[in-house]
């Protein structure tokens, strides 16, 4: 007889419990139904099989599968008719299907089809981390993990939206309630269950997701530049003696401080070698010379690369590999030699430089070795980011690349520690998936990829504020992975320590004022002193109406201004490098502050704003020293000091379609917008980034 396996449809939100025996499905269904004041669907098979045993002393067999499925469907449809907003199902036909396949090696086509067709807004996959509870109808506790994986695979294979619930009964219930509340909200937003699960698995809160959609809808206001920060008007200028004194100040006070160096290093070197990849893609090896290609493409970068080829630190290792693989290499004509050199350099079968992290590439040639940026940062750490013979170096990396970093560190660390007389603790972190951002289409609706999934993209370096927030340190030096120099550690150390000395000196005064405020030890005459300190040392002008405030409210205003993380940023003279610069900026509430601003944040259609940007005298080399603890020696929550309205909307092409993506406020831009900020001019020797491979031919990267 044909069984009725048709599932009734409804606007009721249906949640299905799913998992092996004795994993808490029934308990959770009852708890949720009670909490939401609705009904739950019990397991039909339990009563069916108990009756079979009681009447005939027979256990379950394959012939029971369709009657159980039919009974379960009928019971669910009955409960659906009286449900209040939600229906919680202790089991479902997917469970019956898996049971049939596991125990009998077969599933009736009718049951298989119905199990796939039956829809639920969400499945809760119940984990096996709860104790096995024996009863007359349960099988055995052995092999629970294997059975759990079978259940999980069935959800994946059948494209069912599911979230795994682990933990004890109370923890599961709290998790389930929070998930259901968010699922309900997601449905109101027009999101599918699949969308919701994808957002959940990314660790992105629904509130954050909604905020991102609002940003696309409303746009991001451009920064309002007031004027460039210049020497003596936002940027400190120190003499050589001043730098020495500030560096000495740090050396004197650092023994009570934990110092850490923080290096964003997750990026691959694809941009560094872009023109070489373009050459391999577009060069007509059979019909033109390399010189003809250079003239045709006006590719001066390639010409510089070829002329300086033997000066690159990796020249010998590539050359030796060429001779090993091509025995007649030295007999080839010049164009063939250059072509094969570039091909081996870029080929995944050989060196694959453009797909490796920039941190692991050969940068500097010394007499006895070739150094990577990772090695150079280790040395720098020993020179300026250490106290009491200890130092910490933290790299943000891509998880797939961490082993490459570890291999380099392992090979050189003891040598560096011996030479710098410093024990260096190296740690790593990844950009959290929860900082990824959504892509939208032209109508600002979430973009779907070819498989129907939401498209998330990394949120940019601003996401690293989360990594910085997790560090336990008093003072943090921040420097980009590619900004290293050959043979000048002591010189670089002087300027880095001087910036830190300025920070520590400012921090001591800030902490002193805050402690006096807490102790109610501020006298009326101190008000002007603190105001002058804020304006003269921290570039924070007195707000209009301040003088009319009561004494108590003035102190509250001081505390609000002073109790913030501090950053001291090195700035170099602008010599045309692309990137951000220091400016005085007017906020939406009409306050003026010092900020590091990128050109993409400026209204380039506004002639006045363009004129201000063009008049900038200095450039941001990403040379920061940060104080991330409060006067109570507590870590600041750095995420509270982000200007969330200072991100970037970027247009891209994905699978031939135009999309819009959102980049979070940059790490040293909007992510630190509400910090206490001081800019200091530092020499150009401190700024030697390697943006393209040809930068390695510059004097700062070449042996003397």
C-alpha cells in the first residue's frame, strides 16, 4: 500500500532536531516548545516499535521504514495545524532515511524522495558530547562518532540548512533560543535559511550584517579635510638630540613594560610581481623579441627588472636551478635566458614567488646568507622591542602560510637571539572570518554566487584591529612586513624607540591626570593646565561651551578625552608615494582631530578638498607605536574606538558581474580614529617598502 508522505506547508517556522540516538533531541524539542508556548512533534517510531515489541516481540526491520515515515509525516502535519509561530520536530524523515541506510544498507526510493523534499527552516544537529542513556529501544553506544558523521554528511549531501549544537542541556537551550531569534529576524529581512546559516558560520552577527546593508544603501560620507597636518601644526619636528633623549627615556622606563611588535603579514606577493605575470601572459615568445614587447607595452618595469636582474638577492638560486633543469641554458640567446628566468621565478612548478607570502621571499643579500623580511623583523625586534632580555613578535598570517613562517623562524631564531641578547617569543594569528564583509549587487541586495551562496570577502587590514585587541602588551610597535632595510638596524631602532619614548612620556602624564581625577584631587587651578596639555601635546582643542560647564562636568569631559588608547605615528616627507597622509579633519559633530586619510576617503569631485589633499607635505609610512592599556593597567577594548563611518565601498567584477564590496575602516585610519594621536616627522631612511620587485634594486635594499 502506498504511504502518504506529503508534508503540509505553512508560514510556521519549523525546526527539526537531527542526530544519532541519545543526543538530547527530545529534551531540546520539549524545552523549546515550552519556552515558545507552542507544540512539538514526538518521535512516531518510538510508540510504533514499542507496540510491535509488546504485541509480537519483534524488533525493527526494513519493512517498518515506510510505515514509520508515514506515521511521522501524519503526526507532524497534525501538530503543524495547532502550532504557535514555531514547530519543533523531535525527528523527521531525514532521520528515518539515514537509519534505513545505516542499518539496512538501503532506502526505499519513496522515502528517499520525501526526505529530500520535506522542508525545515533549520536543522539542529545534536552533538554526541552528552552521555549515552540506555533504554529498551536504543541500539548501543559504540560507534557514536561514526554515526554522527553519517548524519552530518547526509545534511551536507542533501543541502539542508543546519547548525550543530554542542554542550550540556542548558547551554544547548540558550544557544538554540539565540539562534531561533536571529533566524526569525533573518526571515523578516527576506534572507533564506541557507543565507542565515552562512552568516552564522562566518561568526557575523545579524546586527552587523544589517549594518553593512545599510552602509551600502546610504553610502559612506567622505572625510572633510580642514588642512594638511604640517610641521609645527600637527606634526612634531625633533632634533637629533631630541630623538636620542626620547629613545633614552624609553630605555630607562621599559623595564616595567611589556613590549610587542605587531606585523601585518598575511598578504601574498601577487602585486609585487604583477608586471612579470602580465609579461608571461602576453609575450608572444615565437614572434617577438623582449625588447619589442617592452616597446609595444611601454613596460619600463620589465626593462628595469632585466637590466638589474643579477642584483636581485634571488638571482643565484634561480640561475642555478635553470642550469640544473636546462643543461644547455648558458648556450641560449639572451631573450631565451631572460624569458626562462622569469618563467621559473613565477611558475608553480618551481619558485612560484607571486603566490608566496611576501614575508618569506628573499629580500636582502648579506655576505653569509640571504634574508627574508621575517628574519629582518626578528632582528629589529631584538634591537628595539625588548625589555628585560625578552621580546614578543606577532605576525598576522594566512593559516595556509603559517608553516612557511615557522620554518624561517626556526632556522634563524637562535642566531638572532644570540646576536641581540634577547629571547624572542614569536606568535601568529589569522584574520577572523567574522570580520569578512558581504558583497551586494547593483540594487544593494546581497550578491549570490553561481551556487546560490552569499559572497563574503575579507574586510581589509582594518579587520586586524581584532588581532591587535587580543594582544597582551603595554606598548605595541606596528610596522608593515615589507618595510625593512639592509644593514641599518641600529639607526631604525633609534627612531622606533624615540617614538615609543614620546608615547611613554605622554602616557605617564595622561595617567597622572586620570588618577588625580579619580582621587578627587584636582583643584580649580589645574583645569587650565590640563586644557593646555590636551591642546599643546595631544592636539585636542577645547570645545565650545567648555568654560560654562560645572567643575564636575569639566573633569568628566577631561576623563572622556584622556582615557583612550594612544598612538604615536612616524610621518615622512611626501615624495609622491601612493597612500595616506596626515590631515586635520572635521567630524560630523564639528570637532577637529588629527587623522590618517587615504585618497579614497576624500571627495575628489570637490576642488577645495582636492587642493587640501594635494598640499599635503607628509606621508604615512605605517610606523606606529601604540599604548593599548589604561591608567588602571587594563586592556582597552579597541573596537570601541573605531569610526564605523570611515570604511570604503569598492566596486569589483565577480564572475563577469559588477558587485560592490565593503572594506572595514583601515587599521591606522578609521579603526584608530578615536585614539589619542600624535604625529612625528621621521627620516626617510625609516621608510623603504617593497611594493614591486624592482624596489629591491633601491639603495636601501642593496649590499654596500
